[in-house]
C-alpha cells in the first residue's frame, strides 16, 4: 500500500490509527524490522511484569517431605559441567557502586547470616524440582559490601564464561541467595561450586553458577548469556 505525501497530509489521526495494524504487519515481513519489533515487545513484557513484581514477596517454600533427593536434582550446564575451580584460591570480586569493593573469600560470604530454604527450581527445558538450599541473601550481602541502595542492577560473571544480570528488586527478594550449600553440604561442582545464584522467583537460567565477580551498577553492558541470544531477560515465575 503506497500513500503520496498530499494524501498522507490530509489523513486524520483516526485514519492513521486504522492503518497501524497494516503497518505493523508489513514491518514484521521485513527481517530487520521484525527483530527490532520483537526486541521492543520483549522489553515491554519485562517492563509490564516488573510493575507487579514485589521484592518483599516470598517465594513458595516446601516441607522437607517434598524435597527431591539430591541424586534426582539434575545437573544443567551450557558449556562445561565443572570448570575446575581451585576452591582454596577462589575469590568473589565485588565492584561497582559499593563502599567496600574487593575480593571476598567464601568464609567472608558465609559470615553473612545463613538462610536455608526448600524452594522449587524451574528449568526452561521443561523440568522442575524442589531442593534444599543454603546461603546468604543477596540483599544482606549487598548491605555487607555497602552497595548503593539506589543502584538498579547487579551483574555477575562466572568461571565458565557465563554471565547474568538482575534488576535490584529481584536481587533484594528474600529468597534470592548467594548459594553455597545444597542439602546441608557444600555445593558439588555440577551444581555451581563454590558459589551460585539461587533465584526461585525466576526461570532457572537466571541462577548463574560458578560465580567469580559481582558488580553493582546502573548500566548493564550485557544482559545475560541466553538473553543476548533472544531469551527473555525478566522471566519471573
């Protein structure tokens, strides 16, 4: 459908609105425009979901009788099952908008009050399992390092080159953990030892494993390994 300039100038607002679906349909037929529209749609979905996400709302927790045995909790990884971290030398590098940047040992992270919880892990591949987890609340650790309370995001990188980012509301959610235990024992390599994110209000790929660095920031350079390939960034459960 082609419209000359004079005709376009005479069109009123109502007529233009009537044409919007046709214009959008035509845009989806053009690959570059389709990609941009889909990206914009995903950003809108994330923005809309964030309006009703409550950082203080707790995730569902379960009795011990509902917890699956550890051997039935699947290993899941995108590259390598075990990046062979030297746990004695391991440190979490913390930077960005914090008063106390530096490299933190696991013992220092464990000095933050521990939380134990039975929560459900949901994988984008279609499976889910209830497990037992222990660690420090991300929010408590952020206070421990003096994070700027007005910061918008945290960004983490991992020993297997994975990376992920979270909005601050998710990071401050009471069930969001820097997890270093499962079933009362230190994490196994396949489950992200020595430290991983545990986010029961989010899809599983947000719970990055093998953490090596954490940055508090207002600008996200990379949204996440899977998100930068088109997967949803916000993805609340």
